[in-house]
């Protein structure tokens, strides 16, 4: 029997743009060294904000922050974007961090094969987070509503579908729209 609890959290996915294309022709040891340093950077930033890295797979990561740390979690994503982007520029890589976050209830616990269970989060909140679109940092409306008024000022509403994106990540306006 799995020992699972339901808990409200901020779920975030992080991913690097252009990672697969850029690393296609690189030496595996260079990629491994860079990815390991990237993992360390992500973990240190997330932990400092009271969050947890659930898992990494390639250049992507699944992160969670407790309900009482939603503001800190979102601000950590801002910090992480800046730090990872600077790290990649310093290595001469065109990869940039993209993050998306949603707030809701998850099933949390140790899942996996017998003898190799690891902490994970599952459920609709995780799936909703995965489906968000982001070119920088994007929040669902549910995540946005959990933020303090001060942190909310750092976002603008983006539709459709409704998501809140960091002011620095605005896309150019489409032609014909006013």
C-alpha cells in the first residue's frame, strides 16, 4: 500500500529552450558536466525558497513549494530564470530557462518499484501545470490568485488561455490586434 497524502502546493516545471538541438553535436561529457551544474543551481535556488526538486529528467525539472511559500516559490522562479540564463550565456549555450506554475492539490508520497520508491507528486494539478505554455515564466490563474498584491504586480494577464506572464517575457503584439 502506498503512503500518500493530499496537499496543496505550487507545482512548477522548468525546462531549457533549444537544449536538444544545441546538445546534438556536443560531447556527452560536456553536456553531463553542464547539466549537473544546472541541477545544482536549480536545487540550491528551490531549497532556499522552501521548495523541493521532485525530479529531473534531462533538462527538465519538476518542483514543488508548500502553500505557505507560494510567493517565495514564484520569486525563486524569477531568480532561477536570471541565474540559469546567465549561466548558459557564460557557457556560450543558447539555452534559456522556461518555467510554468500552477497551484492546487496533489497526491504526494513515495511511488515506484518495490525497493526503489521515491518522493513524487501526482494528479490533476501536475497535469494542468504541464499543459501551460511558457516562453519565460507563466502562472495559471490559480497560482496567480495565491500571490501577495506586491508579487502580482510583476505579472500581466495573457489570454487565451488565461495565464499570467512575467512583464519581462511579453511577446510582441500580433498584427491587426489593438
